[in-house]
């Protein structure tokens, strides 16, 4: 079974701060990690490989330092790593990102399953998995928390809903976006990490020409959305202390809530 895992390198924080002057992300002092959901995707892929043989390929689009995320993925058990790295990819919105990943997957060629995280903790859109699946024209199931059964041409998975779950059978190849409930990711073993460092030289780095894409389809130029302005919302909280005994305070509070049409 050939499995591709999409791995995004993200800042190790959900408390993203913007430079008020430039509107760009402040990255200094923030370490980079593999996006948490993607670790669960990697764990699932490595377990499937261990059970049914095959190959796991980790793919990331990002700047040169994203090679560390690929190395770590290999330390966790991925067999191959591909970094999509080219200035032409920069400024990509989710459309251009999905297109780039889709083109790379087409170049990889033979695959049975693609796993990715449900959502990245920085971009937070949860669009990449479904968009890549649409681009490739394959089955997709999002919010997967259990892989129940895999046969030659089909698989059965469970996807989380707000009030329960759905059990779905889909045809292969398929794209699954996974959530943390799926498994407990392993730590990269020391020997795996050492191998991963040695492997660095073997990680493939593909540019736009390698995936057969034109500059006009990539990065900022190929994006359908454009950022007009970036700013951090200013919170202006107005506090008001209500005075009196409990009955008076509760009465006042209800009055104010009604006045502001909050109840
Ligand atoms: C107009 C616009 C301009 C932007 N410009 C920039 C920019 O200049 N620089 C910049 O860094 N970002 C930029 N972004 C953000 C960038 O488009 C998103 O980070 C990217 O498309 C992924 O979306 P997401 O983070 O919401 O991922 P989600 O859809 O939330 O991620 C789901 C899963 O998809 C996979 N995935 C997501 N991204 C990647 C990736 N790159 N490689 C491999 N797997 C991946 C992972 O498995 C992840 O868990 C821009 C976004 C917009 C809308």
C-alpha cells in the first residue's frame, strides 16, 4: 500500500502575533513544529505500512527549513520525503497550495491513500485536504477518527460528527483528513532521528519546473484570494459593576441583557 502524507510545518503556537506596522507574522522566537493533526496522519500511515507493507511518502510545501518537518516525519517511519520549495510557491492561498500539492502527487504517481491533518493550527482553514482530493478527483472523507478496514479497492472509516459519528465506505484511492482522536503518535526514535539527519541529503526537493507547473498557476499569482489588509482586532472591553444585593444585581443584569437584545 502506497501512502502519501501531507505535512505542514507551522509555528509552535496558536497565539499568532502580527507586527502592527507591517501586518506580517512575527516569527522570531517561535519554534517550528509539524502541525499536530499531521502527526496523527503520519502515525496512521506508518501503522498501516507496518500491518500491510508498502511505502509512506511525506510531502510538504514550504520554505527550505520545512525540510526539518520532513526529516522528523522520516524519523517517525516515513520512507521517503519530498519538499516542494520554490520562490514561485510563496504567497499561495489555499487554492494555489492545493494545486501545487496536487501536481506533486500526480508526479509521484502510484498511491492508494493520502492522509493529511484536518486543519493547520496557523492557517486554520481545513481546506487543503478536500481541495487536493477534488483536484485529483478521488474519494474524500474528513474528520476521520478511526480506520476500520482496508481492502484492495475500498476502505471503511469513521468520521466524527458533533453528536456522534458516521461510518463510511469509500473507494481507493482516497483522501482522509484526520483528527487527534485517531491515535497516539509515536515519538521519533533516536536511531530514526539519526537516520533522518543522514537522510536529509536524500530528501527530494522539487521546484515548479519539477512538477510541471507554470508560475502563473502558483503562489501569489495563481491565488484566487488576495489579502487587502492584515490587522489584529483591538479589544475594547467596557466593564460595569452592578451594585446592590443579589436580587437587585440579578434584576439589573436581566434588564441590561434584555435592553441589549441578548436574551
Ligand atoms: C490570500 C492568501 C495569501 C497567503 N499568503 C501566504 C504567504 O505569503 N505565506 C504563507 O506562508 N502562507 C500564506 N497564506 C496561507 C496559506 O495559503 C495556507 O497556509 C495554506 O494554503 C494552507 O492552508 P491552511 O494553513 O489553512 O491549511 P489547512 O487546510 O487547515 O490544513 C489541513 C492539512 O493540509 C495539509 N497542508 C496544509 N498546508 C500544507 C503544506 N504547505 N504542505 C503540506 N501539507 C499541507 C496538512 O496536512 C494540514 O494538516 C496565504 C493565504 C491566503 C488566503
